[in-house]
């Protein structure tokens, strides 16, 4: 009697060998999927790191550009517009100071006449006017002195530039602008002669005070 040989088969009629091979392939594909998932998770992290590095590099570059620009601006001194404004202040202050001095002299003469006539109303009027004129003189002297301090500071650092600016401004004046020419010439002389034992502000104030712009 012949023996029956039993060969295990799956439900599809295939032997067991291919089934084991498919299981290996399935396991391999599963491992690859997990590796791909890890790669997908690492992608955003890497992109974020690159973005942060780029931002930091741009920030550092911007800082040095701004720092260099500020340093360059400081090295160039005050702007041409600011320099011109200081010269305008000198000229206008000198003119207003001269007018206030004339007014003060007129008030003094009028006050003397009022006192001689013992006119109390005129005495009070011209006394107040004289006080106002004197106050105006101090104001114009102070403004002129402040402009000279700015010019002197720039003159100490960039002497040739300030000397050339004085020459150029004087060349723009016509013959009728005698007062402006004198004011600029005096200002240049004072800037060049500030004594070591005095501050520029005190020296300029002393030159401008005393009843005349000499």
C-alpha cells in the first residue's frame, strides 16, 4: 500500500516557500517606510536650522554695515548744510546784535532826557525799553557764541575745511554787506585765538559782551 505524501499549501494553492519570501519583503518594506518617516521628520528640523543660520548671518552683516556707516558719518564731521546754518547764525546774530545795541543807546538817551524833565511816565517807559534791549543783546550774544563753539570744535578737527568755508562765505558777500563781512572776519579771528586757559564758550562770550561786538 503506497504512502501519501502531504505537501502544505496555502489557501491559494501555493507552497510555503514563497510565503516566507513575501514576509521578508514585507518586513524590508516596513523598515524602509520607518526610515523614510524618520527622514521626513528630520527635513523640517534641518530647514529650520538653515533658516536660523541665514537670519543670524544677515543680522551680523547688517550690524557691520550700520556700524561702518555711523563711523563714516562721524569721520566726515558736520554736514555742509549744518555748517552753512552756523555761518547764517553768525551773520544774523551779528546784525540783530547791532540793531539791539542801537536801540539800547537810543533808550539810554531818551531815559536821560525823561529824567531831566522828571517825567515819571517816560522814565518808566524808556527804562523798560532799555531793559528789553539789554536782554535782546544778551540773547544775540549767546546765540552767536554757541555758533562759534560749533565752528571751533569742527575747526580743531578739520581746520582746512573751516578755513575754506570762511573764505567761500566771504566771497559770496557783496561790498554793501560790510557788517556781515566784519562779523565773519571777527569770528574767524576768535576761533583761531582761543586761549588754553579758557573754554571756547567763555572766551567767545567775553569777546561778544561789553556793549559792542568787538
